[in-house]
């Protein structure tokens, strides 16, 4: 099960290294789910490639402008992250859900109420703040001056940039073999 709404505390309660989790399921199921969760998490982290913000300084007639030449991911492709240890990449967890007997895989919610994982995976509306630079004004004598910039709140629609669904698809590709290996190792299948 993929879910972007689990909290960090809730995910940690179901981590596979807890003794009560290990004893609550048979060994074959434990091995298969653990292998699937680890594989999907690894695939998801690999899909989040790093791209740095790239600003280019341009000066025209004494007025400095900054041009954003940052490479962004195309809609339908996994998103880029700015840092190798970004929060999105860092908080992709997998844990066991006792109530359904299944595994939860996905980014945990942090204390920042941005809703970024959900919007990235499924698309939606994004609210953000951006800095608008001042405008260049021309005086009557021909000289120029620049007004002070300001922070502005904006809302935009964002197309989906899924990374958990492709990672889950890649993880399922090896699930059959992982399940058979787990059954052979536990002795449930001869």
C-alpha cells in the first residue's frame, strides 16, 4: 500500500526491526514484505535525482538581473530534489500495518504543512512565496534606478510528478522471486 499521509511516529511504530512486529507474522511473510519494502524505498530514493538551483547574473546598463536557469522535471517524470539529503528523499519509509496485515511504503509527513508529497505524486494546487525583484525606472534625465523588491504569495496548479508509483512497479517486478526465496529459506516450501 502506498500512502503519503503517515506520520513519522506512526511509521516508526511499525518498523520491521521491532520485536513485536517480527513475532506477529510468520518468517516467510516477514522476509517477503521486508524485501519488498526495502526494494521499493531504494527505488523511490534513486528516482529522486539531484539538480541544483542555477541563477545567472546578467547586467545590462548597470542594472543587475538574475535569470533562473534551473532544470525542472517534466510532468509525469519523477521530481528533482535540490540536495542529496533532501527531506523528501530522507523520509521515505516502509513499515508494517498491523490492522491490515500489509506494508505501508511512502514519504512520511513532516511538521511542515506543505502537502508536497501528495501534490508531487498526484498533482494539485501549490501555494508558495516568491520574491519579485524591483522594477527598473527611467528618470526624465535618462538615468535609471530600481525599486525595492517584495515577497509575494502565489498559487499554481502543478501536474503530477510521481515517484512512488514507478518505484512500486519496479519493486513488484521482483516480488514473485523474493516471495519464493522467502518460502524456501523458512522451510514452508520444499
